[in-house]
């Protein structure tokens, strides 16, 4: 039995047999053809290119119908490369000048393209290397019949283990057969992660060497909530996870019945449950799970899904689609939250040694005003179509907030001069996800209409832990007393000033923290859509008096382990079956 920790990117638990995917990176040997065969090799190449383009267009169309237009744009880069004469002429030139086979010309040229991209700093370019390999495999598959994998036609349910999966492979997965994904490579913003999340397949990436530890047929447990893969689990662990899966399945029916019920505590206090989304089509899923609206609309994928910066109209169309789907419910839009760690080809900025502490998010926007104003123009134009609210991320000083608001005012003036309608009193808020903002919160309150506490980054910056680093992942804890103290101070200050405050991030989607957060005064949460029913169940099972008692007790505890175990036990006692798994040892 072995246990590996990685980066959880799509939640869920799965138990099953492994299918280890061959990376298929073996070289294609050089073979020279007779002069009379050169044109025949060119013809083979043209057929392979045409077939690959047709396949990609079909895959793009299928992806669009399954999981949305934005995700389907991943394949725009692939099609662009195959339709780029500069690249394809290199294939033809090598065949004609060196008289090599079409497959060798493709292999050598694509490997050279991959080497060029590897030399450019930035995670995006490393993703592009994988795209080049994906294309190489596709063309070679037509030339020499090499199958990329039969992932779309698995003979049985399986957990797919691979060094990495290409976008084509991930988008083509049979969701009924693939129970989970586990890859050596990848990060939270990789195409594999984004597509797995959109497909609803539990996934863990960044496992480093899992493929060398697993053979096809091995029994695996993938706990994509905790970021753990267990290879050949013992009988006790299998029993625990099977019980957890059975409980989850039984609870789904009960939780689904809560979708139309109000989130009100036993003593009559209303709690607002909103949803976090990345794409407009997710609005319907959020509402089906019982969300009251959208508390965090992430807009980064408009940039990451394409090699070009999105236009103002592309922004506008996405925002209006979401507003129409909400039918009058609120939409809180977070402005661009990108950095040097994730950029599109159209936004080439120097790499940074520590992008999480570098030019990202609002800092990037304030240094690139045309980019920022394009998004703000679209936000304001869309604001007349529904209950739109705008929120600035990663604010660390009052001056940053004032600068952002001043640019918003400038855009309003421009639109007014052009006669373009917009909502002049659009609510403006900020995310509290930097300790400096939490500590200085009273200075921000007169400047905003609402606050949203972003716990993912707030925890990371407070305890100085990169949550994507598996070596120290155990130190990243929402139960850390310092994190709870900062949240408590922000909520108390906002409530005194009568400024609306909500909490978004993974912490708000974990049922064991809900009673504590209600006890310190929170009355609004923004969660991933699937988490809404479970949190609503907790809200409807407790009183504010109970929650305040729990919050007082937590204030006397000194470690995250004590706090986490106490909260889990209280939840088990008050709402039986609402939390599974073991306490922290």
C-alpha cells in the first residue's frame, strides 16, 4: 500500500482499477525514401493533415455542445497550428530536401517547435508544449496508425493514470467509464484540470511519479477532495471509502430535495447561499442546486481559452448570457485575476520567480489600462441587463482600491460621452484575500458597497503556504487560529458599518466550518454549486445561539488540529451524517 499526495482540481471520491496510459513519446526513426516516392509521401502528409483538421473540428464541436463554447476554444490553437503554412511547409520541405518519410518529418519538426516553447518562461508556454505533442500524436496516428489510447472506448470502468493528458484526450473521455483522473504533471490552471472539472470527473494532478508506482489493474482510491491517491489500499481503508461513497450516494437524494427550500436557521435567521462559476452555462447548474445567485463569476477563462485577448464584445456576450440565465438574481463579477503564472499568448509578460507575490490580479490591471478598461466597458454595458455587481480582487491597500474605482469612473465618463447606456450606481466591492486588507479593513469600508472574503488566498498568504505544493500541503489549513481571527475581525467590522460581507472559497463549501462562520456573524456564502445543498442542510439544522457557542469555544483553542477536530465532532453531533472521513491525527 502506498499513498501519494497531489493537487486536487476536481472534487470527488472514486474506487476502481487503474488504466495506465502510455505517454507514446518514442522517437520515429529516420527512413529515406526513393526519389520517385517523395510525392507519395507528400500526398500521405496532406491526407494526414486534412484528417487531423477534420477530427479537431469535430472534437471542438462536440466539446462545445457538451461543456460550452469557452472550453471548446482550447482547440483553436491546435487548428491554427495545422492551418499555419509556415509550420506545414516545414514538413513538406524536409520530405523533399531530405527524402525522409512524412512521419519522420512531422516528428522532427514538432519536436523542434516544442523545444522552442520550452525555452520560454511561464506556465502557459509549458501548456503549449503539451498541445504540440498532442498534435504530433494526432498526425502520426493518421500516418502510421499509432493509437493515442482507447480512452474513449474503455472496456470497463477505470481510474485513468497518466504522466499527463492532452486536451484532446481529456475532452474525449467517456464520463460513464472514467471514474477519476490522476496525473504526474499539471497544475490548477492546466487544460486537463479545467476540462476535468467541467466534465465533473474527480481529478488530482501534480502527483510527480504516480505512473512509476502503479500498474494497470491495480486497485486505487482517488480522494480528490483531500488530494490523495491510495495504491492497493488495505481492507480497512477500502471499507472506509466504500462507506463514504455509499453515504454520499444516499445523501444526494436528500440534498436534492433541499434545492427549493430556503436557507433559514432553526431560529429564523436567513442566510444567503450564492454560487461560484467560471462559465455562463454553469448558472443553470447553480440554480438547480438551490443557489440564490452568483457570488463569484471568475472571468479568467475568457483569456486562458484563447491565444488572443478577448474583445469587448466577447466579454459583453458572456456577461449578458449569465445575466439572462439568472433572470434578475444577482451576479457578482470579479475582474481579471491573472498573473505571470497563467497568461494567454496574446498577453506575453516577463516570467516571475514568485508569481503569487508578483504582478498579478488588480496589480496587472492597473499596469495595463487598455486591458482593464476593455473589461470594465463590457461590465458596465452589461449592467443594464440585470443585477450586475463588480468586485476587484487582491486589493492590498486603500490606494489600489481608489485607483481601480477612478478607472471605473473614467470608463463611465467615456460611455456617457458615447451615449452608451450603463448603470451609474453599479455596486462596487473588493475581495479581502490579503492579510494587509484584513488588518486595515476599517479603512476600506467607506470606499465599498460590499466585501467578499476570499479564503483560498487569505489562508495561503496568512500561513505562508503555497497550497499547490504537496510537500507542505498539510500546513495549509482553514482552521488555523490566525486565519479565523482575521475572518472574525473583517466580519465584525463590516457588520458594524452595515456593509454586506460574504465569504467565498473552499472553506465556505466545507460543512464543518459553517456553524463557526455563522457564529462569528457571516450571513452570506458563495460556494461551488455542488456544495450548496450540503451547506443549506447545515444552515437549516442549527440555531444562531448554537453557532455562537461553537465560535466562542473555537476562540479558546490554540491549534488548527484541535479546531478542525472539534468542529467535525460538533457537526456530527448536531447534523448526523453531514461530514465523513476521519479527524486529523
